[in-house]
C-alpha cells in the first residue's frame, strides 16, 4: 500500500496552484526545502516526476496533472467531512471562506461582516475578492466555501440563494443633471465607460444598452467602478454603476446620478455553494441573516 499522506497532497495542490516552490511553501507556512522534500518523497512513491522544474517556475507532468485532479477531489472530500462534523455541532463556527465579486465587495462587506459577527460570534470569516469565473472555479475545487455573485450562475453542481435585487443608475457630468435620461438606443451613440473584460457587470451593462455581440466604437474601459466614476467627472463619457455603489463612489466626484424611468437595468445578488456541502442548512441561515441586514439598511 502506498504510504501517501493528506499533507503531501495538500503541498502538491499548493505547488500546482502557485507553480513556484517558494510561493507554495509560503502559502503552506513551511520552508521551501521542506516543501521540496515532500514533493520528492511523493515522486518517489509514484516512481516518476510529478513536476518539471524550470528556472522560474514549475510545470506539471502528465502524471502530475492526473494526480492533481484526484488529489483535489480527495481534499474536497476531506473538507466536507470536516464540515459534516461542524454541521453536527449546531451554530456555525470556525473558518468560513467567502468569495465576493469586486462590484459588490466594497459596498456589501461591512453589512455582511457586522451581521455575521452578531449572529455567529464564533465564525472566522476568510475573505476572497475575485471575478465570478475565478470564484466559481475555486468554489468547485473546494478552495472557498461560498461566494457572493450576480445570479444566475446556472451550474448544476451549485445551489443558488438570492439575497436582493438592485437597479443600475446612470452616472454623467454634473452639468448634465437636468437633461433627459438617455434610452438604451441613445446610449449606443455616447461614449460609454465600462469595466474591463471579465467583469459580469460589464456584460450586464452592455446587454441593457443592446449592443449584443457588436463592440461599441466609443467605449472606454476602467479597472474599477471608482475609476469609471472619476473618468465621468473628468468629462470622458458616461457610465452605469450599481445603486449600492452610489454613496461611496460619487462622494468625491463632480457627477450626477439619474435613474432610468422604465425598463430599468438591474441585477440579482446572491450566494452560491456546492450542493454536496454538509453546511447547506447553515449557509442558508447565513443567507437569511445577510438578506435581513440588507433590508434593514434599505
């Protein structure tokens, strides 16, 4: 029988994630020589190299790729066994790894943290901000426990829990405050400022403006909602932002806010988690706490 340990699989998973011995060792809180030794022992067990060592990084061998797939499945199963124990002990406690998208994190996190500290005082919340695609991948691989994203995700392996809906608003220069609110068709003729590719909010804004698959010629990109609003204040165009971002992002910008009179663009914010997790009941409780806290603030 192969004397394989979970710790070795954990180290190997970290190396596969970081593709660098130094960064993987740091993530595992061990020295680089210790990590290297564990990987060598793992390779000795399999009788073949698992990684290709290069000057600046490492690359998995075909055997390493096969091992990684099975190792992550095993580690996920172990995590869910630990969650089963936690679920049997009553109120949720211990580490909870929460992912959240950038167009929600700065505006909702204070509400989430405050509400969960009151309801689950023994909960250790570990936060991760990333775009939707990354969070869904990490969720499915067991690197996070749940994610706050824009719904729907429509992944059969995930449970979706709606938290609230919010409108998008138009941000334009302050001197345009009294002008009629442009229709989606009119927005197509204006210089529109949007988040760079990869953000689901960008796709939602483009959908409202009815661009379809045709990229608008007068489009400029920013890396954050804050950047977009400041660009509007400098006279570079107009943008859409979620309503929850208005108070924070417009307080230092010379801009005006307008609500669309009809067919308002909006999104549903919710939580997603793996259907297989034993913590489903507790995660629903978390969702209910966040939903109630959000309603109380509205």
